[in-house]
C-alpha cells in the first residue's frame, strides 16, 4: 500500500513528527513501513506562467516563440512541445531554476532567438511517465484555468509529497485504504480523525424507476447497489485528485474513472462505472457465468468464461467480471453522459479464482480477496455520487437500486484485564485498557475488569480474545513490555552439539571458499538414483515419490544431495559463472521397503561440488584449476579440524570417474566418497570438469568428541628426511604412508608425498614415490642417531611389506 503523506494530512494531524519518526511509530505498532520516497525529485524556481502569445519560430518549423507572463514579468521562451498554445497556464522554469538531475536553466539562444527559461513537462519536473495522463505524456502540462499566475508549482503539483510504502500482512486489509491508515495513525498518535462528510443533492427522479437489480447468487454477492448519475460532463478531474492518484501509483484518466479510483483508495471499496446508455438494458442481473460465454474486458482481451466466474449481466450477456474488471462494451468514454455506479460486496474466494484464472490482478480484486468493510460499501457509492456532482456536474437520481442481504453487524469480543496482563507479563490497569480502546475507536462496555468490545466491521481480523490481546499490546507499545531471561536449569542461549558442529563446519568451508546452497529435497525420478554413496546403497531399497507432485522435476525425495546441487552448478555455468564452489548440509531420505508404507529414514549428509579455477592471480600470472587433490585437500582440512582420522580407498561409484574417485573410511566404516563426476554425466548436466564430495554427517555427529585441547609450541628444533621408494605401480601411496607412520614411531610428526615418477630409468611396471618425513620431539633436541634409526626402520618395513627399494 502506497500512502501519500500529503493526502493523509486531510484526515489526521501528523505534522508534529518527521516522516521518519512517523514511519518508526507505525512499524513499532505492527505494520512495517518498507520505505519512504519522494514523489518527485526536488525542483526550484518553477512557477505558473500564462502563455500570452504563441507564434512559430522564425528559423525553425518545430519550435514556437512564446511570451509567457510569470507574475512579476513576461518572459520570451522558445518551446518545442506539440501541445503548446496561447491562453494556457503552464509550468515555467525561470532562469536560475534547477530541475531534477541538477539540470540548471539559463538564458540561451535557439536558432538565433533568445529564450529566457523553459516550459516544463511533468517528466522534466520528476514525475514518472507511467503515472502521467496520456494527454500530457508527450508534451507540456497544462494547469486548470483557476490557478494563480506566478504561484510556485511545487504544492500545486504535489511535488513535495512523500510516499510511505506499507508492507501489509494478509489480516490487515483495513489498511488498504487511506481511511484505514488514518484510523491506525490516529490510534498511534492519539489524535482525532477527520472523516469525509458525504451529502448529495439528488433529483426528483428515482433510480428504481429506470433500473432494476436482481442477484441470483446471494451467497457470494450479498449486496449490490446501483447509483445513477445523469448529464455527466466527462473531462479532467480536479488537480488535487489527479495528484493524489499519481502519488498512489494510479494514472489519471478522466473525472468519472478517477473518482471511482479515488474512492477505492480512500474507502478501500472498489467501485465500477458503466456507461448506462451502452449497458444494453434497464436491468442488472448478477449470476454465475455459463461455460463458454465470452466477454471482452477493458484491456480488449476476449475472455472465455466458466461456471466458476461471477459476472454482472444486462439480463442477457455479461458486461463485467465481478470484482475483477469491467467489459469494453459498456466502458465510460468521452461521449458518456449517463453513468451507472456499481458498489457491491463480492466473495473474496470467487474473485480470487477469477483473478487467477485470467491472470488479472488489480487494485479492486486485491481488496475483495482480502475483504472489504460491509459498512462502507453503500457509503462509498454515496461518496462517489457526491464527487460526481461536484466535479462532473452530474445530476444524481434519488436513492439507490439495491439488493441487500449483507451482514453488517459487529463482532463482540470479551477481554479481561487480568488475563491480558497474564499473557503479556504486564501490569496494565483497567483505565489504560479503556484508553487504548478509545484510541482505536472501538466501542465497548465495561464491568470492572471485563470489557465487551464491539470490533468495528473495518477490522475483520478481530474475532477472538487473542486478537484483542495483540491490539492492546501494540498500542500499549511493544517496547514497554517487560522482558526476562528464561527460567530453568539450562543456560539460556547455548548451542546443542549438533548446532555447534554444523556451525563449525559451515564456518570452515566458507573460510576455505565454498558458498552454501539450499537445494530442493525433491528431485526427478531419474536423478534420485544418481550419486548414491556406497554405504547408503547398502540400506537403500527404493525411492519415495509424491502421490501428486507439482512437476516431474520435483516428484521424488532425494537419496543424495549431489544431483540437485550439480543442477544448480550447471544453471550458473550456463549464465557465465565459470568458477563455482558449493557445499550443502541437508537431509536425504532412505526407504528400506520395496513398496513404501512407512516414513523414510531421514539422515544428514554434507556434500560439495567445485568446478572451474580454484586460484587465479592475474598479476602474478598464476592459475590453478580445480582437480582431485584440491577437493581431497578440502575434505582433509575438514577431518583435521574435527580431529578424525580418515583413509581413502580407490573406488568405482555410479556416476563418478572410475580412476579419480576414492571412498572415505573412518576405521573400517565407510562414510562417503570424493572424486570427479563421470565425463558422460558431466555432459548431461551441462558441466565441465567437476569434483564432488559426499560425507555421512550424521555419523560424524555421533562420534565427534568436542573436548578442548591444545598442543605445546615446540621449543626444540626439527629435522626432515626425504625418502624415494621404487614400488610396483599398483601399490597405493596411502598404504605406503600408513606403513611409514607405524614404523617411524612417535618422532615422525608428518609425512607428505612430494613426487611420483614413472618412465625412463625405471623398470616397466614400476614407479617411484618420494616422501618428505618431518621429525620433531617437543621435549628435547633429536640426535642424528635417533633419526637414522627411525629412517632405517622405515626402510625395513616398506621393503618387507611392499618389496620397496630405495631409489638411487
């Protein structure tokens, strides 16, 4: 809801607060103010001018030479607008004026003739083109004849207005009107509210004598009122009304349509104007449409109706979609003289279905869907008649032609001071609650601490005791509610083991450079069986599919996080995001039944997918593409931080590259895998070389011990030894590393592979693996003898285990 503060001032006094303070007060009372914007950018030294003469420029066919009276002087101005003419009152930027965009107006010569200023369009004054009347969209703006020459245009055109955008929750449909917002602000600021006074002079002719109304569907249309205005003079609506409509985001059209839109925004009650002479009969019949009936709506689109659509008819054919949009055949035009004003109450669900069916979302349908005030329906029709009489010189026929079965009664809610205080933890007195009800303009009866509140029909969200507790709390002030720490044995604010570990893992992976994703738990039936980790595959029997999926792409519960994650990677690659690194902590769903009758087992997995450049330093001309060892390093960093020992074994897994995939083990227990996606599968996902990991996070939660520990900073020197071993080519480096660790003893603190060689100078079927051994004792300085003894023990162990030879 867009709220013009200048318009709001007509109903409540808000000048005691700055716009920012008002926005804060409204937000703290429960309706969020999403922003405050100026209606137009600031302009200075722009006044109303009167065009005394307008002649063709002597040296240019498309320019006009105008003499413009601006009050204190007459300026010669050259103007190229197609609609400039003698006798107009226009907006003139005098020399020295500054227009939006810091555009400064100076004296200038155009084709040899002096020009002292500029005649402005609304766009040049900062008004968005989509809100400007079509008549002035491609030319200058022309003021009504009664404006004062030389007056500042800022207030005349509402350029100093501020627009407040309210983010309304579905229950606060009352704030979809200026009067609803006025009631809210009046309650918050405790100021009186000024409601518009409606009084209409009517003719002797009675509306019922020339029109009848019949409603065949009273359950969805309990009230229909038809007001008739004759001898209407179609023209522009008053300037102030056009200004308010534009500030609310609605383009002015003509006085009749503008009045219906103005009342819609003021009262929150949609109205519709029909050209009575084009209506086609002297009866209005409201009914459900027949299948196959056709209606051309105001947007010139032909709509094929169904029996679910509520329509207004002239007795034979539909002329409007009730609550959504009128028909083109009975549209008000410049030739219209007699108007039928419709004020009705339509069921929100019926309007919503029609609006959704035809994709016709409008200001009117929004209000019907959320609910309008039953006591404002007829009142809005009367207000429209008053404005038509004033600004369209209409003759209003006596009475309204009505069908009325609408329940206009107020709901009664009983509240008790003690119970409200019990719920809120406050000590509000009876007098304070009575004062809050007064501020809200709620009628009530009081008996001690018992209040029987008559919730006004504009507040249809108030039905039960809890609704009134909320009203008391927000007007009392949420900031005034007392606060206490939770009582109990546990410490407030602590994290569970699972929460702490998840947070640690997220921080670690994000620090490494991965971004978190949250992908769908539902995938396609085909993808659901891809990338299933071996230990999951042992338990998994069948996938779990939805009985009524929204789409085939999201029909089956996932058994691996990777398929949807790789789909997300492919989506980004297709949009030129070449370097992608993702991780996700989420659930998979395992069913152990062929025919699923029970809830699947839900367990937590940690997965990641990385592709593109891992490192790119343009200045140093250094690049590092993602490979197996980058992803393996990320996994190792994770397990190191968790103080868990993990081993890697080459494995063949469906969907993975057979030579670049390893299964992960803690002890003998498999916990996932790491490796490259199979090139064929990569292609199906639209990927380049992509590496992934998938880890059983639920198991890590079970075995992880979060005991604080530290290592003493060594005070004594370390030493390193390198060892290059010639081995059979099928011997795994990890197996050799494990043997070195066991044989080297406690003095060997770290073992790193730094070279693998096959080729010249080695026998066929052999390879050389070089290890760097890091020796240190934190308590003393090592001797050469100790290091040498460990080194020889390692040589003996690898020779015995793998028939390894020291490379010469």
